[in-house]
C-alpha cells in the first residue's frame, strides 16, 4: 500500500504534503553528513502528525543537529537567523551591502541621493563595471509574510526619480541603471509579474531560481551573528546594537565579547563556532 501523505502547515497558513526530500536537501546544504541526515529525517518522520507546523519540524530538526554539530546547526538556521536581525531593518541593509561587496560591487549603505523631484534615502547604492544600482531592502521579522505588488510599485517610482538625476551626470552617460528590491521573505505572484514587466529586479529568499538571497549567502560565505548557537538571544541583540552583524566581523573582533562580560573560555568557544561556520559556509546551506 502507498504511504499515507501527511499534510503540514506552513507559516503562511497554507497546507502542503511533507517532503522528506526537501528536508534532506536543506540538511545537506547545511553541511550535515549522510548518517546525520538519515537520523534526523527518521526522527522527524517518527513524530509527524497531520497538520504539524513547519516551525515545529524545523525546531526539532535543529535540536537534533545541534547535538551533532553546532556549526552545522548554525548554517541550518540561516533563514531564522536573518529574521532575528530585526526589529529594525538597518542590520539587514548592512548584511545585503556586505554580500554585494563580497561579490565585487562598490557599495554605500543608507545614503541620501537627490532625485529629479525630491531627495531619497537609499538603503544600498551599488556599482560594478558600468552598472549602477539603487537597492531597496525590505526586511520582515515574521515567517510567512510576502511582499505584495504595492512595494515594487512604490520602489519603481522612487527609482525613476533617482534615475532621471543620475542620467544627467556626465560620468553616468554610458552606465546602465537599475532598481532592485531585496527581501528576506517572498514575493507574491503579482509582485513578480510587475517586476518582470517593469524592469525592476526582485531578489527574495528563494527568488529568482539563481541569484536569490539564499544563493548569495552561499556564494559570499557570509553569515549573520544570529546563526551562532553559542550566544544567548540577549548577547546577539547587544552585538547587533553595536552593529556587529556578521560572524566574520565577530571573529575579527573577539575583544567585543570580552567587553560584554563574557568569560574567556566562552569567547574561545563562540569564536571557534563562528570560524567553523565561515570556513565551510561557501559550499553549504
């Protein structure tokens, strides 16, 4: 007899069949070995019940992974870790700026740019070769949220105002200008359709198929400090308040942890986890 399909509940409230293949893929991307993957998948399947939330499945898988390897668990929780960068959007803007910088762009974060009609505060201004980009970051700290068509409509109108002014500059005559919207969540179908039609580039958690936020994190090897399982929630927030957003930054400035009153023994443990996440992250998640 065919195995009974178990429906799970997503953060958006939608129900979908549980896929052990997707779970395996996410564990593999985090760097888990085949034996650990088999153990985690078997453990989850043994606890599955109809209507179980994806949040609970993730939580259980994370707990199992953490027993085997903190760095692997840290990479596995990347999506949740980005949600934890809030509540303000600035740490996410800095994170996006650093990813683009790692990919060869010259970037400025939180800049005021004069448009044709009014001035605009732009999240990230990026340049590469003869290309010039206005990047707007839309951060959301709750699961299941989707950016609807109103957001790209609004960003497109701002970009057109900025573009008119950019094109007036002599050094910009041969440059290609483009507006981007980058979010840590997903876009609605209408938003995607509008982006394609209007020439506005949309980058979401798993959109487009190549070049999504998830892909760019993999390629850049950059992970937020909120990935670190050795830190408490309060400690992560203190680091974000100090604008230490990346594991790499923390590994370069371990003295920040001691200034926070963390013992030398724990500092060594935290930095070790950070270095392990950074060292192998380019081929995982």
